C-alpha cells in the first residue's frame, strides 16, 4: 500500500507498518500497540503551556487538592471553599494541582559518524526517537525533535496528540545524515532556544572530543536528561587484522594503525575507560545514562532495558 | 671458504630490492572508513610513546625475508670448504674390507670409518660425476660400476661387509681402476684402507691415486699358527702367539679340547721384544681329541683386532688316502710314498684288479692300461699313447729346465722347493700333451713334467723312468712326490686340513656316498656340491672348525674335519700404513695423502637454515592468530578448571 506512493507517509494500525519513502519501516503495528501501554516517567513536575495530563508545579483545575490560600481581590469566587468560610468566617480559595502538558525534547545526532555501523546507528536512533515520540504523543505531551547536523528546518516543533505521530515519523524518516556536527555547539544552541524545559532524550554516539562540554551545556537548564549512547558492534568489538589507515567519517582525518591483538586490547581498554568516564559524568549531574549496542533489537531495548532503567513505565 | 657459482649472488641484488619495494608498497595501508577516529586517536597517542620499538617490530618480517633471501643466495652460490678428498669427476673408490679392517681402534670399526670416508667422497663428487666402488679383501668385487646415481653408490658402500678371506690385494683392483681411468678423463682413484694390502709394483695408474688411511693404532696379539699332529703320547698341539704391537702385554691363552677347557697359559711380552715376536706353546693332548680351540682372552686396549684371537686345529688321526701303484714295482716310489702321513699304498702289476675302496690316485709306472680307471692319474714314463697324450719317441740325455711359462710369476705348486736343473736323465719319452696340459719342466724341447686337469680329473705325467735318472737320489725327490700327491689328492694330509678363509673345502668322495653335507662352525648344515668324485664347498668365510660328512642312506660313512683360521701375519699386523706406494703415470710413486682438494659443499645446511627462517617468518606473520589461539586455549583451560 505504502509502496505505491513512495513519498507518502502513512501510519497504518492494522496489519501493516509505518514506512517512508526510502527506508525500512520504523515499527510494526504490534509494537506500536505495546508502546501505547508505556508512559514516559518524569522525576519532578514541570511547567507546561496548556492543560495536559502531567502534574505541574502550578495550581490549577484538577481533582487533586493541593492547598488553601486567602482570597484576594480579583480571584474567581467559584474557587472559594464555602465550608471553610462557614467555619472560619474568612474567604479561602481551595487550590488544586494543575495538570499540564509536558514538552519532550528529542535530540537526534545525525552527524556523519552516526551514518555507520551494521546495524546502522542512525536508523537505530530514528527508531528510538520515534518510539519516545510516540509514547509522549500518546500521553498528550508535546514533542519537539531536533537533529544536530543539518541546517534550518531540521527541527520539528511541538507536535501534540496522536495525530502528531504522522508528522513525527515522517520527519524522522526524512532525516538525512549530515556532515560534521559540533555536538557542543549544537547543544548550546538548543539550550538557548528551547522553551519549556522538560524531559530531554539525547540519542548520540558521543564520538566527539567535546562531549563533556555538550552535556554540561544541556545541564545548565532544568531538563531531565536521558542520554542514550548508541554504539555499533563494530565500534564495541572491532574485527581488524593488519595494517590500516582509518579515515574519520566526519572530518576525513586519518589514523594509521597496525591492528593486532595487543592493539585491539588497548582499544577496548580505551573504550571501557571512555564509557566509564561518561557514566561518572552523567551520574554526577543526574543524567540517566543508557548504553546500547545496535546489535540489540530496538523493541527489546525499549521494552526491557529502558523500563528497567526507569525511563518508561 | 670459496664459492663455486659466485654469479648467483647477483640474484640477491635483483630480488633484494624487489622485496624491499614490495614491502614499501605494502606499507601503503588499506584504507577503511570508520565512524570516528576519536577513540583510535587517543590510543595511537599512547602507542606512539614507544614508537621506535613499534617500527622495529613492523620491520621484523622484512628483516626475516631478507635473511631468507641472503641464505638462499649464498646457497645458490654454492660455498665450499677445502677438505681432504677428491677433485675428479670419475671416481674409483677401492675400499678395503679385509680382516684387518675389523680392528676397533677407531670406533666403531675401521670398516665403518672407511664407509664414512667413502660417503664423504661420494658427497664431494661434482654434479653428474661417476663413481665405481670396488671392494678388495677376499674375492674382489665391483659393487657399483660407473654409476651416476648417488643412492646406488651409497647403497653399494653400505653393502660392503667384512671379508676375512685372503689379504687385500690391490693389483687386481688397481688394474681395473687403471683400465677405467684410462677410458675417462679427469679420473681419480681413492684407496680407503689401513694400508695392509699387497701393492703391485708393475701397474702404472693413469690417474691421480689418493690414499685415505684408516686406523690409528697397531696393538694386536694374534694366534699365528696352530696344528694338531700325531705325537708319542697321543697328539701334540702346537700354538704360536705373536704380538704385533710394541707395548708390554700379558695375556692368557685358554685351550679348549672338544669344547671343554683344558688348560690356560700366561703369555707375556715385554717392551724389549721386537714387534712381531712370538711365543710358542706345545702341549701333549689325548689321542681321542678331535677339535682343539685356542682363545686369547680379551683385552680392549691391548688388542684391537678380535678376529685373530681365536684359532682351531683338527685332528688328522682318522683320515687316510689310498694310492695304487700299477707297474713292475718301484722301490723308490714306494719309499717316498711311505714317508707321507695318512697315505695307504697298494700295489698291482696291472690295473685290472679292482681295488676297494677305489684309489684316489693311481700311479702307472712304465705301463699304460687299456682302460683308464677313475680318480686322478700319475704316469711315469708312459710307453705308449693314450687318449690324454701321445708318445712319439724317445729323447736321449735331455737337459732339464723349468718351462718358460713357469718362470713368470710364481713357482707352480708342483715345483715348490725343487730345483730340476741338476737332475740328470738318461732317456725320456717324447710326450705330446693335449691342450689340457701345462708343461712345467722341459728338456731339449720335449715336455718332461706336465700337469693339468681334464674332465674333472687331475693328471701328471713324468716323461722319464726313475731308474733312468738320478732324481731318486736327490733331496728333491721326496718333495716332488709329496707335491705331486698333494696336487693329485687335494684335501688330504696335514696341510689340507688347515685352510684360510674363502678357500674351498675339497674332499674326495666315496662313490657309494649318496650325499655330502657340511656342518659349519655356527652349527648350520649345508649340502656340498659333488662333481666327478669330489665334493667342493666354497663358503668358508667364517672362521672355525668345519665337519664334512659323507652319507650313504642314513649312515655316515666318512667324516673329515677342517679348520678355517686367519693365520695371516699381514692382516694381524694392523698398524696402519701412512703411505702407499702406487706408481702413477704422472710420475708420482706414492699415493697422495692429505691434500686439501676435496670440496665440502655446505649449501644443504644453508637451505635448511633458510627453511627454518621461513617457518619463523610465517609464525611472526601469523602472530595475531597465534595469540588469539593461545588466548582461546587459555580460556578453554580456565573453563575446564572451573567445571572440574
């Protein structure tokens, strides 16, 4: 059905899949139904723009009692607690917890380094972002998706409700790997421009010398950050033997190595140290750090790993 | 060290740069795109701290490959060392295998050392060189004839075994070598021997003769003679022990009679005794003893040749020989025959009377029968012709002299110790012999003494009657009779029971015997060949007593014993000769020793080294896989230990 219209983006819920023009389907419908049952967890209440389903730090109109406060001129008299007036003979307003929407910030690293690996890292990131977005949309949250590397238009602002799933998937499918991306600069820019800080999910391989700076920048506003660290099996367990000239996919920079067992062991040691230092850094700043090997199926990762880590419920 | 093909070194100059160029090409690494060099860069920064070592390790392979190249190039250039050896292309190896080569002064034995020397010479033979291998000692044998196949040469050399037969005789072998080397240029003759060989003086070898002496020491003691004779108290044993070295020595001689120890004698030689001096033991022993054996007890450092430390003697008490004289009667002859031990003489006027047992020798004194009897014949002054010869007349007063053919070389056995020139003869028959006969003595152009073999029987003809000469009055007469009987009836008498290794046993066979068998010293029983009333058994290479039995049905009708001993002073004096006098066409009178002309090539070792380096190079190349395998192995071990 979808193959008849290559440019058409469709979300089909029964017996088919979500596809785009170029790529394989992001998910099948069965997985989407499973996603329907998930909710993105937040550790604290955050401010939203309009009414939604999330507890907000504001007082508003839900059924959950929050507090009383004395009436001041101009308050809505409908909120006066008359029972209390009968006892105290003074006006008090009865305040309820406001339930507002949340803005979920999805940051997808589409730099050239992500366009690599088997299974492909960027595809993995797309599917993860789609899953996060879909879960957020199904709980009436607002979703903002931003890709790092590309220029203008590489941002999908504020889609909301299940109807927003379609443009979200389309946007992610359209997302092309860009050239070189300065992770730190992109993060700083995003922090400056973002409104309504909320849960922020960063899908990246962090293969950037300035990864610490980027994370620090994100931490400067009250986002609730989840870092999904995506690495391909070829990066986690390189199978090289012989003399090679390794070319950086982003910068084209070359490194000459003689790959033997000793070299590979040293590489693995470096990799482990690096991952540990990221983890330490994240731990110190309340960032949820989740490593993922693209060899692990996305479905399995989301339904088990992320639930275990308390990202979803 | 020099090179046979120095141009081959150029190959290194050609291939070497090729290897280096290919290595440099190889250094252009395979390019591979990775997501990011971020992690690799950090690692390389670490590695570059010990970069010189890294670079060295990377060039390990290059180094090993160049090493292989150098080794192979040198091997191709065929380096060699000069050693004592040969330089010709046609090699004739004369290898001594006589008894003295059994000496153990060089471990394990001289023969083995000689074989090794021969292998070395074959090795030094240039590509396509030919070799002939001749073994001397006992029967001369050409074990490899002009072959280019090295394996065949080596097999031939390996097949040479000791032969305790007669002394190594170079004359035959050198004659053959001279003939072979005359045919082919660039020939060399290599004599590998201890020098205890008969060297001919009349052969001029048209090639370089090299002598490779084998052996170091000459200490040896030998039993040089041993006989058992009838004596006043039964039998008398006579043993002679000779010391060939010069060191003082004391040895014990054990005497065994029919297998059991009889007596032991202490023999000592002092340093004052000349080399070759001997001591004699004479012992009275019982008459019934059949075989006596003498053994010198072993002494490893005083006697390097064990072969001659044992000797045997056999009793002759029961052997006899029948001689029949046919004729008018001859007192001289009867007396001379009676002096010979073990001879039974019967007389008859004519040959008609059949004698039992059939006589081995029949003497016709001035008569000739119509039909000749079997057995060997001795005619004295035959009055008329027979089938064997014809009588054409009479020669008056012939002047006797040895026939010219008898002068060349050695004295024929019949004339041993006899001078015929002072024998005066009144009248002799003019005998015209058949082609079978050899004239030993002639007088005025007419044969006087002829001898020969015809149809398996031996015949001697003396042309004059004893009464017509003064021969019976001379000392030569009994000797001549003894020689003639010894010739006509071989294998009888004292002398005949004592034979040298390789000499055939000859026994006159009773016509009624159905088989003749020989019991060898090692207990094996073999059948002897019987032909024309004689049994001949030739494989007497083993020392010890032999028993020849004639069998009729199941019954043994006659037994004769022989003792095969190495009574050869030339073989027992094992001191090696350092020089060998062989005349050569080049004018040299002496075989060349210790000239460094042999080329010991070493390319094989270089090739082996190159092969080893190839293996090492492969291991270095595969070191990652090897390390991986090692790790897997370790994991496997650990897993097994955990599960245990």
